[in-house]
C-alpha cells in the first residue's frame, strides 16, 4: 500500500486535502475489505495526527511508550506525540499496541457505528460535534476503508477547525489559570499572615484567660476580706461614740481637702510670682548695669569738659558760649544726658529724633535756629543724613556728621567746634 511508504512525519509537507487523499486512497478501496476496520498504521495519513492527539490523552501516550520499552526521559509532550506518529507508517510493536489500545478503548463505539451507512454515520458525527463527544466516532470513521473523500474532507475540516478553536480556548484557560494561580498565591499569603495573627491572638487570649482566673481568685479573696471588715464595722457602729468619731473624722477630711486645694492654689500663685520676680530682677540688674555704665561715662565726659563752665571774657572759647547745639538722632533715652552735657557747659540744647516721615519742616526750623548741628550716622537713616547735609548747606550752618552717638563722640565734636571757633 502507498501509505506504508511514509515513515517519518517530519518529512510530510503541507499539501491540499484533495492532493493527500488522492495519493493515499487511490488503491485503498480496491484492496481492503469494506467490512474490515483499518489498522492504526493503515488509516489515512490525514487522520493519524488527529487520532493520536484526540483519541489518546497524554497519560495514555506515555503508558503506551513505557510498555513498548521506549524511554520518556527528557521528552516533552510534543516529542512523545512525535514518537507515536513516527510508528504510524508501518506495522511495528508500538503501532500494534496503539491499535489495540484504541480498539479496546472504543469497543462500544465500534460495535454501534462501524456498520452504519456513510450518510447515517455523518449525521451522527454532526450531532456529536456540537457536544464534543467525537473521540470514539473519529476512530470509527478513520478505520473505515469505504469512507468517501467528501466525508473525509468534512471530518478533517471539523477536526482542524476544532483544534484552532481549542487552541484559542486553551490560551484563555491558561490565562485564567495563571490569574487564578496568582490570586491563589495571594490568598495563601493572606492565609499565612492571618494564621500568624490568629496564633498571636490565641496566645494573647490564653494570657487573658490566665489573668482572668487570677483576678477571679483575687476578687474572691477581697470579697471575703470585705465581708470580714463589714462584720467588724457593724459591731463598731453599735457604739454611738464611734459614730460621733466617724462624723468628726469625715468633717476633718472635708476641711483637709479644702485646705489642700487652697494650698495648691497658693503654691501655683507663688510659683507664678517667683517666675515674674526672677524676670524683673534680671531686667533690674541689666538696667542697673546700664545706668552704672552711663553714669561713669557721663562723669568722665563732664569732668573732661568741666572747663567749659569757667567761660569769661578772657576764655579763648568765649564766643562758643550760649551757642545753640542741635543733635539730630542719637539714642533717645540719652536725650537728658545730652541736654545736661551741653547746658552745664553753657550751651543751648535742641534735639530731633531724626524721623522725617511726618515732614521735614520741623527739622528745618531747628537747623535754622541752631549754631552747630551734630548728626550721628550710625543711628539715622541714609535719607535723614542726606536731608541734614542739604539743609545745613542751604542755611549755611555748621554740620558735623558723627560716626557714633555716645557721650565721648559728642564731647569730642564739641571740643573740635570750640577749637575751630577760637582759631577764627
């Protein structure tokens, strides 16, 4: 037979169904009895792969190979399938085992459907395709030698498309399986965590039960103690003197509570006053140090220029006496010391704080009246210093820009002014 010439499925190239069937079945109907089923190695080539893949599951294929003495080591499912197909080209011990297995497995279908007319067989095939029960019927159809090319074409087309549809469904099932496996792993992890929590809670519950038992024991003990004390109190309350003492004792407790509250209030107020007193003492000490410093500096400056108080007609600085001295800016709290320094030395003191946001007129009036204008630059703004210079120049007044505002700087400036006037 022409079928037996095909030994290796790897050598089979894809050709049209008509070409395959015309090659394989050209002399099949003439040489094989229509009432005898074909052997596995005799069935049409187009049915061999579908029969192996559809009629034998992977466990059955492995079992057949083991019984045939073929090693399955390092063989994947495709290689197992390929090994079985490789034996389908001729009668071999392996192909005979496959044929026996299929005939034994589908004995009931062979008895029921093998002798049916082709049309009736095809009608049953169509009904079986809808519910997927085609394994036994496929083996019956594949072993019939009288099956027409049209029927073979129809069967092959159904199986071929079913394989495609199954592949799509298999991919979907694998995707769903992968998703379910991930979810299962996640649930297993959660179960593991919850089991750990449950063990912890169980241990805590056991500890609580032990604590509860101990507390119950202590409660029972205290109850007995309480009963004993109540009995003693009931005996003592029978004595009226003790009742009076209890009333007096309660009054003393109330008074003690009131006094404790008042003491707490007094202590809180005392602490507040102590904190305030410490703050005031700190401020007082700082002010005392500042006053001592100012006093010493004032005494030193006044002593230094005490000669100004002895002005007469023979004094070389006589023309400076009764001069009007204007200080712009300076330290506000030292205004009285500035005044004492100038007035004790025969001058007339005027002061302006250097702020000109309210208007420049007041400052200009003082500059117009003054004989000497002193302006510390470290206190006044740049704008105030500029205004003082312009107004001094405008009204031809002697303006001294000082680096500082201390008494030493003021005294030095007055001395320089006196020297300048005495040399004129």
